[in-house]
C-alpha cells in the first residue's frame, strides 16, 4: 500500500473524527529510514539541552526531513486542512505515563513513531469531566465499549482525532514520536469549546496559538449561552468552593488560602507545560471564591 493511499485513510478518519492506526507507515522508502536515523542521532547528542526538562519534548521545524515533508504535503492536498508550521518531538523513558487529556482546540494530532513504542487509550469527546477550563480530565465517565486501545510501534502512524481524550503509556526507553497537528477548517465545534477558547484568549494562553478553527468567524455565542456554559464548566468548582466556605464557618480555618498557595506553587512549576491553563484555572477559582463568599456573607447576614 502506498503512502498516498495511507494518507487518504488518515484524511477520511479526520473527517469522521475517528482514530486510526497505520502499521509500518514508514516502509516505502529507505531514504526515510536513513534520515530518521540521523534525526535520532541529533536528538541523542542534544538530549541534555534541547528538551523541556519536565515533559521531555521540544518544537523543531522538520520540513527538511522528507518523511515529514511528504506526509505534510499529502495531508495539505485537502484544501480545508491547516497544519502547524512546527512539529513537536517527544522522547520518553519506559513507563512514562501521561494521564487523560485532549489536545488543543479542534486539532487532530498525526503521531509518527520513530523509535520504541507506546500504548494509547482513547475515549470519545465529552466522555470525561474536565478540571474547569483545562484540557485535563477530572474523572472518566466513558462507557466500557467506547474505550479504544492502540499499541503504536516503530514506523507506525497514529491519528488522535480532535477533542478525543487519551492516556499514553511509554513501553520502551527512548521512545521518540513526532506530532503533526492538523485542523479541519470545516469542522464544527460546540458552544462549550468555543466558550473555552474565548476564555483562554483573555489570558493569551499557548492554546490559542495552536492552529485552531477560526471560531470568531464561524460562530457567535450569546451572553446567555456563555453564562450557561460557564456555569456548567465551573459547577464542580462551585461545589468545592461552597464546601470550603462551609468548613471555614465551622472551623475558622481559611481553606481558601491553603488551596490558593498550593495552586500557585503548582502553577509556577507546571504553568508553561499546561499551556498556561493552570493559570486560567487559578484566576477562575479566585473569581468564583470572591463571588461566592460575598453571596454567603449576604445570606448569613
């Protein structure tokens, strides 16, 4: 099967918003394997300085590499597709675990494994409850039959469709993968995700710099819908803050200060790795806390 035929399968999967695994994708050309070997040697030499020390990844233009350039070129024959100009390279040790999350706003992640292997567990969009305004899952509510598991090995291509939650376990040391992020401009996204995007745009997080759908032109969101989605997204946080306020009344311990300090510490160390989203969460928490405290004071008076 030719690379073009394989890419046609990927394009169909993106349009259907379904994951797809293509085994031994890098098999058609010996030159691909040769340049991948050179890239791996380069990464090995620069391992101590090039990678983000916390998440073991970095961005690098791979347009000079034929395996990447050809794949990108074939994908962009679909006129509605937009591609991130830079690729993200991941390099992990065995047993590295990334918990359930989804990627960006409407991006489809084409993942090519250059070395080693990973296990991906996927669940469909809206199958999990997020930490408010963050792409990290708070808890998994997906049905057992909806959970899909894939083993991605050397030279395989794997598509993570937009808004699909995924957990990733590295199975071998020095597993190296390359991400190619594709957005389908014709893809529609729901009010909740549009609202999240606009919330992130206020704080200028890294999420809004990704090749996302131009929601400003494609859809409008009313004040009513914004308020409804905001309350829905923050409901668990509102319940948590309410509990803290009740305990504060009972014990005179300021649980808010303790939580804010912990949150700021986490934000300081992890904010950049979370695309700035923990910062968004902390500000949202502070706003809701002040609002609910005022409401509780009025009620108690």
